[in-house]
């Protein structure tokens, strides 16, 4: 079932000025309820502008965003309700934090949903547990935390609103490898339990490969590919031409495929590569045409 859809979505910065710039250009796509979609593209490809239209932070210059089949701008006065259903976590969490304690910051959204005090406390407790924040941080100022902790507070604040769709802009940016792996695992655990829809922007194609069911590739404001991870990564030469770095194992498998070996070029994990290469190493198969 489709939960989120865009129809000919276009956004132009400075539309009525000589310096107008088309950031998102005629993008039509459909997101299925419960799936994880990774969004990739080089800097300036339109990724952030696209996702900010999906929950009404930006109003399209033309085209539509449909949430459960309804245009989110059909009733502009109700756009706030859309943002409860489509939660956004920004790349820079310090822009999203403002209360004097972590606990109050996470509780802000649920309180604005007019929930009871007991329900707000329950939502805050669950969100803190989901993102792995130490309980001792609850009463601290969010601005006294490390970058990784701020990221967790920002994510917890959105999770506490229990959105149907969670959108994250570069959720692992600036984190060390351990912090990245932990955050991705927590997001996967949240998804397994909540079974909601997750969209996330990332520069790391390895992270996308680990997380996503489908991948959207943006280039110059347009959606150039939108398919399963394996099918998108099988276009590794095209991805490299538009400035993206595919995983090293994908480059190796693509090269082998181009040389005539019967392997899938869209391989993106070492485990998959081992399964493909073992028959070759055992001499059971040979390059096509050999």
C-alpha cells in the first residue's frame, strides 16, 4: 500500500528572480508503507530540498505530495498535523534542540500532540530506550552533550511523536564507525518493532546497502534511479559518473562481470560476493566466451 507519493514535484529557489535555481525537477515517486528507502546523490543534487517537501517544511513550486492519498497542502492550516505523521530529523541536530533539558526536548512533540502527562512520560521513556541514551542524561542540557548524543536526542524527539513516516537527513554524519554502526542498528530495531516507513539521506552507500529496501538516486534535481539496492548498485558505472562512490566490493564484482565472469554486478556485501565467487574459485564455472 502506498503511504507517500509525489506527483511532478518541483521546487525552485528564487522562482521570481533572475537567479532562480531548480532544486527539485519534476520528481514523481511512490513509497510503500513499511519500507526503508535510502536517498543518495552528490552535494547539490536536491536530496534535502526533496525531503523537506515531504512533510511540508517547504511548499512545492508545482506538483503535489500525497500522504495516504491526500494532498498535504489541500488544507494549509492543517500542515502541522502532517508533521506529526511525517517526522523529520535534520542533519545538524543542534538546529532541532532548544529546551533546557534532554527530557523536556524529547517531550516537546508529544505535548504538542495534546497527549496526557502519563502518555507523554511513556513516549519519552520509550524513545530514550530506543536510541540508547543513558538515563543520567535526562536532566542535562542537550547543548552540553556530544555530537552523537545530540543526534540521539533529536531522533528520540521525533520518535516520541510516533510518526508513521520517519525521515532522517544524514543521520550518521560526523559519527565514528562505532557510533554509526550503533545508530543504524538502533534504527533497524525501531523499524522492526514499529514497522513504520523510514526514508534517510546518506552519503554512505555502504550504510544505504545495509539499511534500505529501495534506493532513490538524485542528480541535478531529478530522480534518475529508484529501485532495489541490487538493481541500483548494478549501475555502478553510471553512479560513479554522477559523482557517487559505490562500495569497493560492488566495483570488484562489476569489473568481473564486465570481463565475462558470470557474477551479478549489483553485489554490495562481502557475504554476497563470497557466495558468487566460491564456484569460480572451485573451477566450477568459467568466464563467458572462454
